[in-house]
C-alpha cells in the first residue's frame, strides 16, 4: 500500500498539472475567440452606423451644392417655402435611418421640413431636449460649421412620436466648404433605430455602447454596469480590459480609431466567459478523469509487481542493525557498501590510462565528437591537452621487437615542447598510428622524423608517413586517409625519408563537386524511403567513378565525403538518439582496394540508414500523407463556411493539437492561416474580375459576415477589399 499510494500521488499530481495547463490554454483561447467575436460584431455595427452618417453627410452636401435648392429669406420670398418642402420630400422618404429631417438657411430664421416650416425660436420652444437647453440648440442651428452630434436624450414635443421620445440629433453644415456654409441640416434619429442595430443572434446579456468623445451616443444595456465603468481610455491601444462592479467581474471589448471620433464598446460578464471555458473543457476533463482512473489502477498493479522484488533485494543487501521496514533505505545502504568494497577496482580502472587514450584516439579518428569543445574535454579526461591549432596523423611500420607504440611524452619526443598526442596499433596495416597536436606547424614534421629515427634504431627499417596539417577536428577521417595514402606510396618512394601527403598529387578535387551533387540525390532518396530510387542513385555514383580516372586514394576521399555527408544529414532521423555515424568506420574504408569494395560499403550503410528510418520513424510518412490529404480537402472546400479544423483532424486520426503541430511543421503555417490564404486568393480574383459586392464576395469565399472577411483579408494583403479592388483595376464601383 505504501508504494501504491506513492504511485497514485504521482498520477494525481501529473494529471492535475495537465488539467491546469489545459485550463489555462483553453481559457486564453476561448477568451480570444469571444473577444474576436465581439470585435466582429462591433465592426458590423460600426460599418452600418458610419454608412448612415455618410448618407447624411452626402445628403447635406448634395442639397448644399444643388442648383435647384437655393437659400432664401422667408420674409422676402415666402412662396419659395412651399417649393422647398416639395423638394425635401424625396430626401425624407428615402431616408430609412432618420425619423425627421430639417433644413435651415444662413440669414434666415426658419426651419423647413417636408411637412412644415417654423421659426428657429418656435422649433426650440416646441422641441424641449432633456440635456440641451434652447439657447445652445439655437446656437448650434445658426452657427454650425462641422458635424455635431447630440447624444440620445429624451425630447418632449408634439412633433415627436410619444412611443419613442429618446432621439440622437445630427447637425450637419450644407455644402463641402464649412467656411462658406449655406446653412445646416438636422437629422433626428430614434433610439429604437439604434436598438435594432445592436440586436443580433448572440445569446447572453451584453451591454453595447457607441461613444462620441466621452459622451454616450447611444447604448443598449442588459447588465448593471455604467458607461463610465465600461469605457476604455481613448488612445490606450487596449482592445479589451477587465473591471469589477458590485462584486462581479466584467470584460470590455472596444473598437477605436473610427471615423468622426466614434468608438464602440461591448461589455460581457466574466462568468459567461468562464462558463464557455468549462463547456469547452467538459469533454477533455471526462477523458482526463478516465485516463487518471486507468493510471491509478496501473499504479496499484505496478505496486504489487514491484513490492516483491524490492523486498527480495532488500533482504540480500540488508546488514545487521538495519531497519527492514524501509526497504529502499536498506538497498541504498547496501549499494553504498558495495561501492566502497569495489573502490580499489574502480581506482585500478581509472589508472588504466593507456587503454583510455587508445579509445580516445579511435573515437577522434572516427569523428565521434560533435564539437571541438567536446573533443577537448575528452582529451583532458585522458591527460591530453589537444586544444592546439594544428594536428596531423602519423603512420609508422611496426618492427617485430616493438610491444607497443611510443609514448610521445617521453624521450626523445618530449624535447619538442608544445606537442601532445598518443599512439595506437593498427593490426591490419602492421603499423602504429600517432595522433599528434602542436602549437606550431614545424613541430609535427620534426616529430615524424623522430618517430622514424626511433624505429630505425630497432630493426634498421622504418616506414613513416604523415598527413597534411589540419586545424578542424571534424577533418580527422580525412587526415587518416591522407596518411594512409602516403604510407601506401612506400612501394614507390622507398624508406629514405618521411613520406608526406603533401608530396602526392591530389586528382579528386575537380570530381568532388560532381560527386557531391550525386550525394544530394542519394540523401533525397533516403528521406523518401525509396529503395529503388536509392539503388539508381548509388548506381549513378558508381558509374561516374568507374568512368573517371583517379587513384585509389582519390576514390576513398570521395567516398569518405559522400558517407560523412549522408551520416550527418540522416543522424536526426533516429528518434532513439542513436548516432548514424556509429555505423561507419573510417578504418573499414581504408581497407577497400577497389571501387566494388567501396560500393558494397556504401550500399550496406544506406540499407542500414533506410532500415533505421522505417523502424524508428515509421509514423512520419503516415502523418505527411494525412497533411497532404488535409490540404487537398481544404483546397476543394475552402468556400464552405462550416469547414472545421477539428473535424479534419478527427477524420485524419490525429488530435487537434497534433494535427495543427504537424501541419505547421509541414506547411510552415497553421491550418487556419492556410485556409485564410486560400480564401483571400479566391477573393482577389473576384475583386479583380467581377463587379460583385464585398458582402457577396465574403459569402462566396466562406464567411458568414463581411466584417470577418474584411479583417482576415487585410491581415493577408495589408489592404481592405475595397482598397485592393481600386488598386488593381477591379470592376466593382458601388462598394
């Protein structure tokens, strides 16, 4: 039970962490979706409202510029009042937004509508505004030179429908030049018109506001929150903020920087947002609870399985005086005693420095160190200071009386200050290999001379070869091949001197570029997992080398470059952490005597790499097929407004998160960004080639409302649809 309770606690903590993470992730996503939804709603209201204002401005401008409607004074030309009333009838009849429309000419003292004419004094006496006195109203009518808006307020008058006495008043100057205004127009809008504009299909209680400066132009309030509490400071740049009122928390969503200084805001309860979060989490929470239940059951089963072995091990390691009730403490004490008993053996192993240096030299030559720092640290661990600017590989034949390679830190080699290195025996070549590092270039050739002289003192014969000098540690396999090539040249050059790689003609440089292009094809075939294509690419390389005249050394150098490129590029394909370079041994390459031997080595390595991809990364091609199917489906159905990323992921057999992650890795964008891109490209074509309205195009490409379409289109192109149409010579003109 002790183990079972411990395991259960781990399971509970684990799933609590997962739940908290999912809750935070879901809460942020749901809140973002709600804010985006309200922004879209406010954008729709703003577009509709500002369209009405534009209509009123156009009406005032049209009347101000009309040659048929000229200003006059009623006292001088009273018969023109009747004609003016007739001319105002079409403007009143076609204006569905305004309840009443009045016209006033500068220099005259009367207001005219399609049904009446009265003095300004009488109008202000009959129209008693709740928050605007008669003096200010007369001043605004007589001296208005810009758009003036009086927020919604109660108007007591026989001229106003008593069923809706609250109205918003717009006062606009006539004409296009405010400095030479011919007069003004009054547009009275019932607040019920705004309530209809605010109404939508969104469930729940929401406050909606239109601000003109700091004044509330109109609002619809379902929540006990004042406009001052809901207001976001102008110019703050905040799209949403939370606040508290009467012990409850609310969130305000604002739409700023609109025309004529108008701002729009909506207020929601945070309880409604949290409710939406828990609704989204309900199914996930059910699955987590089911998995947690299974995890607790497995914890009990594991406890039953582990308790007996732990008790047995504790019994074997227990000492007199040990508390047998604490098995883990007993095991820990027993292991500590075993460690102390084996200290002498461990010390002896630590003292086996020649064996460790032998292992280091072979690892270095095979290119097992990923970075220079890693190689330097490994050298220090075996007593070698290899952090020097130059190194070389020296091969020396082995006389029968030698039992081991020379130690380079002993006479006569220690006379060369600034040299560090170690030697190993290569049985196949009957030679010793010395890996030497130096602070100066001239010291390495002198070291090769000393090794040769030391060898001649034994049997009188010593063949010594040295590679070119190298600075980069990842060129160690190349350095070995250079030394081996120089060593093989002993049959031509004899033993009179140290055989240096620099004295050998390198005939593979021009062929290396062509071989590297063929290597790219082999690497691509490995990534595709196609054995047939891989066989064709290797055959192309074999054909190229067989028809190119070069030395065996050049073949080996090219094959070393090919194999090293493949192992480095394919190393990341092994999910178990296995290094692909462990499959390739530079010493095996140096023993190849023909192109066919080299070809067999390369094919065997490629087969191992291909098998490793299939066994360890077999899931990737499947997911790539899933992503390909998903993109094809989105290409064909992007105009469907009901298309769902979750449904596509579920049909693919992947979770939504895994599908989104795999899609972004493959396409370098999220599924939603890809869908938006498809819709925007189709919209571009419609904007350029048709005269469809923006609203019709938004429906055509898969959006329910034009507000969402405009916002998404601008995110992709940097322009609104109307700006794009005008900039690309589109046919539509009525947008």
